[in-house]
C-alpha cells in the first residue's frame, strides 16, 4: 500500500527532524538520540556536545537501601564512646523529630574503628574488605537529605525531588550522554531482590522519553522482561521476523521518521535478545575473578551480590552508561533499616556487600576501568547517634556518609564533617543537589544546562539548586 | 529550614536608625568586615549572587538593615539581637552561616564587634550595584501575554480557494496557509481516513465491513453517519475519558512506601465515561469537578437517584499521599501544590504551583494567588461519599425536619401531660415513700408508682447525681450541712474546670459554632431540645440540659454496600455519612480534649493528613466505648509550634458515633486534663440546703422544679436537667404516651425510605471556611499573613464565596477566557496529535505560541455556541477539510515550515498504549465490550516487585478495554508504560511518544501478544474459508485495507514454512497463530496516518 508516487517530498531524516524540533533538547541530549558511540578522545566529546572534558564515562551506583549508619561505618566519633548511655537531650542538646519518635540514649559505635590504608582514614570493622580499598575511596561525611522517611528520601536521592514521577539520576545521565552500546539500555538496574521503598518510580524516566527509564535486570533467565522468545526455535522466530520486515519495508516509504525509527528499533530488539543474556552470563569469567567477588561465598546473599557486582563490571565494559545495584534481601534484616537489632542487621547486610564491592573496585582498577567509572555508594540518609529503643538507630537526614571511587575523584580522601556526635553536618555540608551536580560534572555535563522543558519550566536533576564540589576531584 | 528560621528570627527584630559616619569604624569595616562579606557571604547574599538566598543582600548597609524576606539581618549596636551574628556563631543548630563551614573564630569576633560598634559602613559606597531585578507586575504581565486576553470572535477570513473549506474553521487554517504561499495537502483516501477517524474517536481499528462500505461509497452523507455513530458509541466515551484521566493523574492507589489503596476511585473513572457518553456540557463538567458537592441541584442518576455530580470532586484526591510523614505540614503543602498544579494545568493551562515559593517567574500569577487557591482546599477535606443515597438522605433529613416542626411540640406536651399525675403530686409521693407506712393512704397515689419511688429513694441516698439525693439523705437523717458543703465544692470545681483550657468549640451554649458534617446524622441541639431514640418503648431518649452536636440514632443503620473498599489506616470505623467535623483551628497546646457523651470515635486531621498508618500520628485516632459524659484526651505533643503566635499546625476533629446517644458537647485544647464543667449540684436543691435544710423544704423545692420542668426547660438549664431526668425514669413517672411512640415510628418510616446500603467514592467535603497562610519562599516554617481564598487576581480575583463561586467565575468566558481555549485546544490535540498551542498544559509565556491564534479563538467561541458540547466540537473538526488532509509535506512546506506548525498536512502517529492493546483484543475477537465496574488487576511480570505488590491479574486483562485495567501507582502495567502510558503524578495533556526497542520486544515476546494471536488464529481457522480470503481478511482487520497480491503470496509462503518447521499441516491453528503474530508486529498495525 505504498503511496510513494513522487508527489510527496522525501521523508525527513532523523537528524532533520530533531534539528527542527523547536521545543527541542540541548546539544548533549541530541547526541544520545542519534545513539552515536562516544569517541575516546575527550576533546572530541566536548566538540560533540559535552559541556566540558569528562572525568568519568560510566556510573555504578551501589544503592544501600534503608540507610546504613554513618557513625558505625565511616564517620568515627569518639564522643559517642565517652557519652554512651546518656540522655541525648543532656549531652547533644536539641534532638530533631524522628520517624519513630522513640529515642533512647546515646549509643556508641557497635564496631571498633581502625585507621586504614596509607591515607589512614577511619573505617569500622563492619567493612574489612572495603576498608582495604580505602585509598581509592573519596569519603563524603557531610551529605544531608531533606526528608526523614524512606520514600521521599529515596525519590530525593534518585531524582532530586521527593515526589513520584520525576526522572531518575540514571535516566538523566543516559538521556544526556546516550549509550555506548546500542544493544543494551543506557540505564540498567540490577535488582538484587530489594526494590527500594517508593517502588520502580525510583528508576523512572518521568517526563523524559520512556527509553531512558531504568531497565530492571534480575539475576535470572531472562534477565529482563519480554526478552525471551516464546517461539520454540530461533529459526521460527527469525522466519517470522523476516515476514514482519517485508511487510514493514513495503509501507515504510510513505511514512515518516517515526515509522522509520520503529523499524530500526525492531532490529535493535533482535540484537538485545542476544546481547543481554550474554552480558549476564558469568560462566566465562575466570575462577579467580569469581572467587574474588565471592560467587562461591557460603552466605547466599554475598554470592548473589557478588554476581550483581560482576555483572555491573561486564555492563560497564559493554558501554552501559549507568548501572544501579539494589541490595539483596536478607531475612531478619529489613534492608539497612535497623530500628532495632542493629548489631545483627548491619552485620548481615555488610557481609552481603563488603567483599563483592571491594572486589568490584579491585577488578575495575585492574582492568583500567576505574579511571572512567564512577562508583557511588550511598543510602538515602544516615542514622541517629542515639538509640531507637535500646538496640536500633532511627533515621537521620542531617549528616551522613556516602563515598565515591574512580571516575576522577580523589582516593583516600575525606570531605566534610559532622558535629562531634556524627549527628549533623557542620563542615562542607552537602545537599543532595550538590551530589547530583558533582556527579554530572564528572561526566562532562553542566547540571544547569542539562534541562528539559516540562510543565512550563526548564527542569533539571538539580531543580534550582546544586553546586559542584570541586574539592572532590583528583 | 535554615533560611526559614533566619527569616522568622529576622521578623522579630526591629530596625534601628543607621549610625553616623565613624572613620575608625569605617576603617574597621574595610579591613575586617568587607573582605569576609565578599568572600563568604556574597555568593548568596548580594546583588551579584547567581541566586539570591532568603531575599537577603549584604552588599550595603541599607540592604543589610532592610534584611531578608521578613526583616533586618543586623541590629546595629546589638549583636545579641542580630540574626547575622547568631548565624555565624554556629550556636543555633538551625541557623548556621555560611552553610558550608564555620568562619574562623577571629572573623566571628570581628563581625560581633562590628555590629556592637553600630555597624559602621562608608556612605554611598554600596559594594555592588548590579541591575535591579524587575518587580513583579501582574497587570503588566497580563497585558503583555496573549493568553489572558478576552476571546476574539473574528469572522472567518476570506480565502482564495473557496472550494476547500468545509467548516468555518477551515477558512482560518487555509487563510494562514495561503498567506504563507502554501496549499493544503490533498485529502486522504477513504480507507486511510476511516482508520484515522476510528482510532481518534473509538481508540479501535474500524471494523472491516465498515471500511469496505465506506470505500464503496465515500460520500459526505456516509461520512456524517459514520462519525455520528462513533460519537454515540460507548467506545468514544471510553477513549475520550482516558484522555481526561491523564489530566487528573488518575490512579487507584496512593503510591509511596506501601502504595495504599485509594478506595473506590474507579467510580470517578466511570463518572467521566458517563459524562462524556452523555456529552455533559463542559462548563457543567468543570463545575462538578470544582464544586459538585455543593450544587443545590446535583445531577442524579435517573434510575437509582445516585448523586452523579459529587463523584466528579474525587479528582481532587487522586494524587499521592504519604502514610507517615515526619512533617505533616510539609507533606500537606506538597499535596496541595500538586492539587493546585493539576487544577491549574487541567482547566486553565497555567502552571500556578510555580508560585508556591515566589511570584511566578514568567506569568501573571502571584505567590498570593497560589495561597488564595490553597484556601479552597484548606476549607475542605477528603471523604468517601455515600453517593448512592446521599440525596435520599438529604431529602429524608428535610422530611424529618418538617415532621419535627409539625409534631414535636405537641408530642412533648403529651409526654409532659403523661408525667403530670406524678409530677403534680411529687411531694406527696416523696413523703409517702419516706414515711413509716410507705403507703398511698388517703393521698390518692398510684401504688405501683409509689413502690417505684420507695425503691428509688433507697438508691438515691447513695447517688449524689440524683436530684432526690439530698432528700434521701435528709430522710435518712444524714448530715445536710456536710452535704451542702460537698455540693458547694462540686459547684466550685465545675466553675474552675476549664480554667487551664482553651475552649475551641462549645456546643453547649446557644451561640453559633462552625461545624459541618458528612451526611445528615448530626444535628446541633440547644439546651431544652428533645433527643429522640428509635425504641418505641422509650421514644424520647433525653432532654438536653446543655446544647450538643447529637447523632440521631435513627441513622445508625447506615451501611456500606458489599465490596465497597475502605481506607486502610488506623481508623477502624467507617465514617461515611456519619461524621461531624469542627472548623479548622491552630494547635497551641499539647493535648486536645473532647467532652462527649456516649461511645464514639474521634479523628484529628492535622494538616489534612489522613493516611494514618505506621509509627507516627496514631494519637490522632481514638475510639472509646464508655457511655457517660467524659473527656476524651488525645495527645498532640508531636505537633508543637515553637511560637504560639505563629502556629505551624492546623487541624480539625471528626467525630463518628458508636452508640445511639452519642453527642459532642465541647472541644478544648490544654496541657492538662480539664475538669467536668457539668458535674453540678441541682441549684434549687442546693439553695434549700444552704438556707432551710429540712425534708419538708426539700420536697417543696423538688415539687416546684419538677412541676414546671417541661414548661421552662427551653430557657432554664435546671428545668431541662429535671425534664431530662423525668424522661429517663419512666418507671417513676408512668409510661410514655402513644403520641411519642407514633412520632418515632413516623421518623423511622422516613429514615427507612432511604436504602441503608450505599457505595462510596472519593469526594471532597466542604468544611467551615479557613484561609491558608502565605509561606515565605514556600517554607512551612515561615508563615506570613493569611490570604483570603479567591480566584486568580488576573481573572479579577474576587469571589471568596467558596468553590461554587469559583466554578462560576471559571465557566464565564468573559472572566476566564482560558477555560474554553484550553478545552478546545485539547480536543484539537487529540485529533491532530498536536494542539494549536502545542504545550497543551501551559498557555503561559514558557509554553509554545500558536501559529493559529485566530483559529483557536474561533474554536473557543464556537465551543460556547455549541453549549460546551465536546461531541459537537469533535464532529465539526473531524468533518473539516483540515482534519481530512493526507500526510506528507509539500516541497514548499518542507522548506518554510518543516515542523508543520501551520498544519499544511497530516502527521502520521503511533497509536496510544491503550489502543495498541485494545486493537489486538478487537482484532483477535477477544474484546469484552462490557463497560464500567471495578478495575481488572493488571498482570504483573516477574520484574514488578516491591512493597504493596497487588494480586496478579489475568494476562489478557479479562479481555476488557485498557481503561478498565487497574492503575496502581507503584505497579503500572509495564506493557502500557512502554508505549507511553503516563505516570499519574501531574496533569499530562500531551503524552510523550517514544519509540524504543522495549516496544518491539513486547510485540515480539510478550505473552499477551502471543495469546491474542492464538485467539485470533483459532477464530480464523474456525471460519472455513479459502486461505487467500482468510489472509485478506486478516489484513483488512488489522490494517484497514485489503492484502496486496504479493503480500498474500508472502503470507502463504510463511504459512508453508512455519508448517514445515512445526511439522504441522498448513491449516493448523498453531500455524495461523504465527502469521497472526507477525501481523501484530507489523508497524502498520500500530501506526495511523
């Protein structure tokens, strides 16, 4: 039913279409829509639309669901030892409202701290493996959030707003930078079992096109929805696809660019069906590598998280722009959210992630990937220096620790301080938008320029806030 | 928080006169102070700041004295009063500047010293000038932007090509094209046109027989009749209802951590479908959305009498709700902002919620406007409305009122008359009951009554609440002086009962108190009023000695219809139609106390927070079973206000009865439990005790107050207390007269005319008026003055009479020309894929301008002429030449208008997410045309996990159209999402149209698609037809066109190959299934040109 009788002008090319789009995107986004692979040459990247020379190309976000405690991990506060058991109102002073409002006494760290590495930064015994990588870590001890409940704080950490429906950091990054691998999504979520509170909206594309939403991969076959053919044989599937293509070819001439893209996407989806399972297939990794990550670990959650971390490396190798890992589910421990039973809960969580994360850092480094891969380790907030009940800690958004590694940040470096209780950030206080601005900057993107017009405004990951923290840069 | 507290603090500091020039001081300033200001403060607090924080500039003395949004930063001479000094000292945990790190101690000391010295600053040398930002000028902005202007009713312009226009609208379009030297594209061929119209109007592919008929006779008449048929079809209503649901962020759950159910939201969805099906005029539709609960004559469903209009108001509450916010006030503002955002975008095409923190950056919308609109919501609250029965309940309540007016006085007189034989001889009864013989003797007393009195007298001696108590004590020879002292003490205690409490609502006195209710259960009664029961043996329950909000027990029987969903929260009771609420008030104390009688439930809505789940806020919910009068305490220490003058939290209380005599007398707030102000002695008895304490004096006094209790009860509390006592003791005063039993029987008959069961739906309830505060920078901790509620100032403001008045202003195009403009632009958008104003939700300055302003106004005016009929408007557009153009630009169009803003030709489009799914169901034959009803749970794939995961639904959604699939915020259909089904978080008038591999993966591998192919194949194979004919039929069904010969040949080859691969016969259903599946994967299937 071709109507291509010459009466019509030739269809627009994709490029023409975009260039005419009056309500269009910035130059950065343009490159992603073309889906062109990024050159290695940084000057070339800038020429192609990045705002400045990037320090990182990829991001691996190790999301610590439920909020690990800063004062039991990376933020050493001897005052807590000294005043253990005292009423926080007497020694700390004003205590902010907390989620459960069931605040007990000042509680000392539950694990001893040691100075580690050449940098001599303090890390508690909760993370012996990660502690061993401390000289690669850029520890930020002064992040704050604006929200004390998980859902809002999760959205805030992921999207820069406390509400549903906004694009996730990974969506912004893949929208801005595109993917280096046309056969894999630019933003992949490796679901270790725990979908963060607030649900899949943490990974959404919001008002960005749906293609930028996080594709949730699980450690199973198929790793992603609708990837597995339902035809008995590949031959049959291909025969059918041949017919589909013939039908499309017949009518495409009269249609516009949209139709053309749909045809191209069909081919792309065929490739994805092959590439995605290959990416998730760890069988060809060396025994040494598998052991390093802990694929053979007796604690099943460690083995699971090890698979996730190793898969993340493979994705970065294949050019996936932004990989986020969610934590494994551990029975008896509700994420890192230890309102009670802190000792066991935090220990189990740490056991699951400590070795795999350290292995990821070492493996990336050894393969030369860490230079351009930014690893971010963060929860949605921290925990209180005083107990909830007798053996837990409540939520604390006023000052908590996250760390980064690789991707152009300083290793063995600590930035910012909380007060002597580890309660509130007092030096180098960072807001969530500052963290986002800094990450975008490392990727060669000016957070103020990566905008999309929506609802009458130019929307940004950083809303109207955010300052780049250059002190973190190597 | 940081900034806001600074602002608050600033607010209390008065500015003092600027000091005189002081050379040493100036030197100190230049050396020690200016460098610090420049280095550490100017990046946020100067004219050169990229972004000024808190409105505070520190680059001149004048601006430092003027200070931030609320007041000065420094008070010369008074470091202790200067927020700037406080901030840099870092002592105040919430006010630490600079935020990124404390200044060195020396600099802090310098700054303190400098302020102490009187803040010397060189004259006329402000450190930085910089261009002054233009002040917000609403009138100027309004005048400068087209969208605010009145509608222009221009005559259709002249055109050269007179044969092209079919509708007046075509002339506007053509004139623009001609002026640009363009010719409109030729009309689309009949099959293409029909497929286009079918998808646009019904969201489904056209039935093949309809296409063939039209292809054979593509006449104007045939087209008219087809269009009319489709406009009248249920599918039109379903398709266009879904467009509307995108605007109101329709969902059936509340998102966030547990994705709690939003009960019965689907009734709203059905309302929209019905409204569009019935072609409810748009102004009426809008009015129902804004104020459907307030219409004096709501639209009723003709058969059942259910209230349609009130259902529309549910949209206000379709957004996200948090279940355990730490800061309820912040959460409220987020929620209200979303409501105003959706309101503004949907009806007005304006981004009003941008003005939450500041005057709008671009449009004629002030920050005050935002808070003026917020007042409408502050004056209302969420409820589940009994929409089936609410009108019948109201009618019954009016009937009850009439019955009361007609009969109650006489009935009470009859009750009084029935008691008179005893009352008139009460002294004799008492004396006989106390006398040694205890018999009726010659006093002509009723022996049965006397026996009762004898028994009662015995009890009364031990009951200080009994009016006969003093007499009983006296005849027993008790100590009357001691009793008098005790009674006096009781009186004194009652007088002091409330001395440490703040009385919020006092229903006991006759003065007006603001309250409202959901339903008709409650009645405000004053002292001396009768309280009726339902038991014919005790029809008159009580006489109220003090006024109260009393729940009428006649309405106790109200129930929910089976399967009605209820809110998940700590509230265990159903309050629909049985709830009374107070006005909104500010919390200033730690606890709230309600003086109630009877068992009941109370819920305190703090900052409109209702989703009470989880650890916090449980104290806002309380139930009690005790029957007597008592204070019910609720601890609210979670909601403190640092400053009682500027309370952070505002609340109201909602009461629901749990026993037939439930009433609310008084609500107070206090820091300690109040006493009972109504635990009082009987004053006339106490008088006797204090003056002549003797049994004879007491019987005389008793005789006197009992004798005329019924006559005086309306004006005398003591009389009312006695009358109440009389009706509560029928054994002492004789049986109730038949008039009273008849009266409650008549009442019961009226109430029973209302069905006890009703379904419920989310709706708004108008409460007593309350205004919202203007919040500086949108910060809840920084309230300024209250802003009276009203419509946008740019539309004349005014109003303030409530939502009904607001709706009236909005639906008057002379007041609000944007309403019809936005509405017709949406219709155009759905029919052309792009609005005349492409940014359909934003007609402000940041939106895109239209190339066809005259056309837009023509349509807006025409919409009014058509009575706001969506169907008629759609009809005019669909039958226009503009709509019928074919796709593909002319060479010149490509050259001068490649984006096709002038609309020279049609732009092909992928069909919507719902249409992709529905088209498969329609083609396969699986489509269940059933309309309305509870949502079908969506099918969850293995990747959809998380808290609140609902039950899995059938893969094929039971064959229902997509609009009937459940919309759970955290568990949206992944198939629909991939095809750009919108996230329901704000008004989405224009869906994104993405084109991604995930869509292809779905078409290739999703079980739903395969299942539908199999279903279709089964149906096809069952029709015993030649292979070629069958293939042709498939093409006609899926693509709206016959199969070409080469396509038939290719399909046959495919069938053959598949049969070989599967080792099946070519005619086998499994073979045909594979062909069917390829057709679903063809791009032509999901594109419309």
